[in-house]
C-alpha cells in the first residue's frame, strides 16, 4: 500500500524551489500538508462511492486560499506562481477536490472579479472567500461543448428582472451551490451575458450526472432553467459578450495545465515508491532497466510541464499571457500527464488498478482533465489558428 508517499522523491528536478518567494513556499507547504493530512487518507472511499467530501469544505476554508490571486474582498491576493502551486498540490491530493475548488475559486469568483461591478464584488466575494457561499459556473450545454459560443440558453428582460430559460450540462457544484453564474444569450441584442442565479430561485433545478469513470468525488450536474427570474442587479456589469466569457476561460485554462502536473507528480511518486519496494525475480523491480527507463521518461515529462507552468504564471503576472499560450500549456500538459499516469500504472502491474495504490484514481481523473476546459483537439486548433492566421473551425 502506498498511502504515505513522501515528498523527498526528487520531482523538483530542476530546482524551481530556488525561484520561489518565502510566501509562495509557505502557501505551497500549507496546501501540501493539507492534502497529505486531510485528503489522501480519506478520498478513495468518497471517490469509489461517487460521494462529495463535504467534510473537507470547512477545512479548505481554513486554508485561506479561495480567490487565490484576487486582490481585496477578503481574498488572499497571492501571486500567480502561488496559485500554480495551489492547483498542483490540490490535484496531487485529489482531482475531484481540485475541480470543486477550481470551479468555486477560479471560475465563479474569477468571473465576479473580472466581470462584476464594485457593488457585486463587495456583495459576493467576501462570503465566497470564506466558503460561506459556494459558487458554480454554467456555460456548457448538451449540444454546445466545444462550440460553446453557440449556446442557446436565453435571457429576456422584463421590467427590473431577466427571465432565463435553457439547460446546462457538466456543471460542477451546481447541485448545492449558493451562487450559479449562468451564461445566456440576451434576446434583445443576441449577445452572451453573465447572470448570477442565487440558491432557491424558482424554476432552477438540477440532475446529478452519474456513472462517471473519473472525477467521481466531485458532483457535476445538468441544470434546468424554466422561467428563472433574476433581478437586474444580478446581471454581471462587465459580462456583455462572449469575449468577456473568454476572458475568464483564458485566465483559468492555465490552471488546468497546472492541475495536470499535480496528477502526474502523484502518479510518478507512487510508482517510484512502489517499484523500489516491489520485489520480483529476487530484487526490487526498480533495479530493472525497463523500469528505470520509464521512471526517467516520466520525470522528464513532469519537469517540462513544471517549467512551462512556471513561465506561463510569470507571463500572466506581467499581463503578457495570451489565450493561445494558455491553450498550448493545457494541450501539452494534459497530454503528457495522461501518459505519465498510464506509465505509472504499468509500472505497478495488476496492483496499479487498485485505488489503495493511488495511481488508478489519478489515471481515471486525467481522462477528464484531458477533455474539460477545451479538448486536446480544440486546444491544438486554437494554437494552429494563432500560428497560421487561418481558422480551421468556425
């Protein structure tokens, strides 16, 4: 059993530790200790039963990390590098919990910060920073995944309210969230706009999606909006077109690239520990050339992912990160992390498919990471359009 893998296994092979500030190290160590102490010992059972670990939510709140880079409103205002480290360490603990946190802190809080008025930020962000109110983010629809810009959910203004109708799919936290950001097309001008639907709104209902092969401990749902009335003050002031939606997607897409690093590190470290302890043919299997070759290649992929993430975070801090840059990182890291997890499972043979050896959960979760926030193919086309100047999709 590999339940207490340590962090002295050399996954910072190019010594990025030396480039971190004291504050960044402190944040990383805090989240790392939380993952080791609170998450890893209990998460397999939740994952296996497809149950969300509500008991961890107040413990996440105690970390004081919700809102990550947002300045003010009770948020920590950490550096982008620190937010990278939060995503890596949270995902190393568990991908489902990281998705819960990313939806709440990155997508929901991030949208309010980017698109909300000052009054809206003051109204919602402090409570969200304390996790007293949980956020969800509704863009994807059953017929509009990769082409989300074509969304059909509608918004019609009637007096001092907007009336929302439509359906959303794959919306994390939606079944229990207090604030749900819904992207809908305004019938008046055809533009995509953002609205905050509050818990208990009449006509809002959800249906939990079951039977998932990965991210089993995070609850994702279908949302049904039937004449849901939203006061005009809940229409996000700066969310007036899909360009505004894309600002949020660009800001958070890099986070998925960072998450992939966490999954890869967890799988690699579990495989390294296992192969040094597993004896076959009279000696540890780590002594065999094929295993050492696999471990070396896994470490090389992790190192390239770390370097890409670190540079991207610095570019984001400087305001130089572009959408295609974020897409390149997501495409590269999701692809590489998926392979690292597969190689780690192979190193463990039959034991690799058991949850107690950790890798199976990360391998299954990486299949989800490979798809969400834009599939591998779509990310490649975003980059392809950027480098050629020719759009291969409408």
